């Protein structure tokens, strides 16, 4: 893959030659490196990018050595961490965890070291964080970082350019309105991809959470839970009409439900689907596929509800620091994070994965050629908005026990899309169960 605006090989070569000279000439006394263990779970392409970055970090210096432990899913990491805490075993220094829409509660746990407390002691100089501090993701009410915002992404609409061309569409791009897209999916089903006009692996995100954000509406009461400890889901007529539309799409086979253990982005990557709603962190893997000609744009919206679409909520995970380590280990941990935040390294992560830029420097260092060469020009504008203060409806939301609620929402959507319940029944039941879950401990 072509990297833009930077080259890492010459600097890496110079660093390794210098290390060899030190070894050969015997300059300095040998010192044991400080180990930093990192637990992560990424899709294979992004894991390879991260592994390469860690290898470069370990090669460029000898004071800190980063070791990676990988998990099948990010949901396995926190239980494994808690098990070590309960058994009073040594914990990893950095863990990839979702803030679960309640980051301050996570940061308040004794085994977590909020990032801003480490940065106060060991500052990362010159790095300017990209995402505006008014966003709720991984920040407290004062806008302070609670975790390293490294794996933040947003849902987007990917589309297969060849399928749109085969269906005779000019321009070969999807409509941003849901009803306009429906007309295109009918043509795609008849002329291009009968078995998979549209698919998603982000059903709750697209059909509930960001149905609100992209249509500039609140997802919950109390301004998305930011102005009260308890909030409620309303699921007004916009939600009912939208879910009814999605049920109709499934019945007419415009929207397909992948078989168990089939990953929707894999079907899109295999040229089998015309439209995919999924996380932006698939961009890097799609770029690497010579056989796939794709584009991307923002999620659809309803012009009847809002004149212009809003931006989706930030999603994804961060690297959370843990407590109980020596000052030397905390210092080594921040040294690694500071290296990841260096412009070349942060730009490389952004360009090769599709996660949002870590720093403003990474975004600025990624020139127009990157987007043009890969046919993803809209991505630059979709990203740029997150450097600005968000709208009140787009800041994010805070909900107690949201992981359990999200799992329940997923089940209710599956039942509705499978024809078991009409939209209004599914949403009414989901709203009631969400209230019960929020009241639990």
C-alpha cells in the first residue's frame, strides 16, 4: 500500500545502524528494557498494522519493549483483566476496552489509571488530539482524556462501484436518502447482485443509535443522558417508520441477514454485495484488495426529518492504562503512547486502517492524494467534522448498563427483521426492557 506524506524506512535504517554501532563499539552500559504488555483485539488487517508499528518501536530504541497479547474479540479483554485483578496477579499496562457509553464509571474503577493522570506526570509533547474534547467518547465531563483514543471509528456506507455500474447507474454512487437508496437497491437486485443488494454488521448502530444522530435527533431523553442520571428511549415515529421500512427490505430481499458465523464485511470484500453499512475501520483492509473496487459515503438519512444529515456517534475502543505499576513502568507506557502519537506513526495508523486520526498532525499530513488515489474522497470530509465541536445531538450519549441494553436491542431488531413482530411492538418492548435494565445494578 502506498503511504503518503512520509517515509519511515530511512529513519528506521539510521536508527538500527546506530544501535549496531553502540553494540559493536560498546558505548554505554547494557540495561534491561522495561516491559510494557498490551492486550488488544483487532481484525486481522488492522492487527498486522499494529504489530508492524510495535515491531518498529521495539527496533528503534532499547529502553522499552512492548509485548502484545491478542484476543478473539474485544469483549473478552475486560473479563480477563478483572480475573487478574481478583486473583491479585500482575495486570497488563494497556488494554483495549470499549468505554460502554459510560467512560467515567470505567475510569473510576481502582484497576484503571485515567490517562490524564499519567499525562499530567509524563506529558506527550506537541501532540494535538484530533477529536474535539466536547465529544463524550473516552472523556470525562471536563473534557479530560480517560483513555488513549486509538481505535475510534464511525459507521459509513460502503458501496461496490462495479455493481452500481452494472446496474446502469450514473453516477455510480448511492443516494443518501433512504427512499432514494431503496430505488437503487431494486435495480441492483435485478441487474447486479441478486443475492446481496445490501447488508450490515452494525444493525443497532445504523437502525437505532445513528438513526437518531444522522437525522439530528436525540437518541434518549435528558439530551442523550448528559443532563440526568436516568434517561429514557422514546423511539418516535421516525424509528417506527424506519424499522418498518427495513422489515419490508428484508421481506423483498433487498437487505440480507448473513448466515451465522459469516462476517458481513467479508461478503462485501468478496464482491458479493452492493452496499455495506459498517465501521470505517474496514477501509484499510478494503484498500488492500486489488479485486475490490469500492467507494464510501455517509449513512443514509430522511430529508423529511432533517434538511442535512448529521454525523454518526463516535464508536470503537481505546487503550486504557491500568494502575498498580511502578513509576518506571508508567513512564515506559506513556513513552510508547507518545511514539504512536508522532505524526508519521499516527498518519500511518489512520491511512492503513480507517480509524479516525489520533492527532491533528496525522490528519494534516494525509494529503489529498491519499483520498484520490484510493477513490475515497468523501472520507476526508466525513472525518474533518470530528475536529470541530459537535452538535448537541451528535456529542454521544451516556447510558447506564448500555452493553446489556445494546445486546437486547440487537435481539429485538433480529426478531423484527425476521418477521416475528411488527416494528411498533418490537420498539415498544425494547423501550420497556431498556428502562428495566437501566434501573438494575
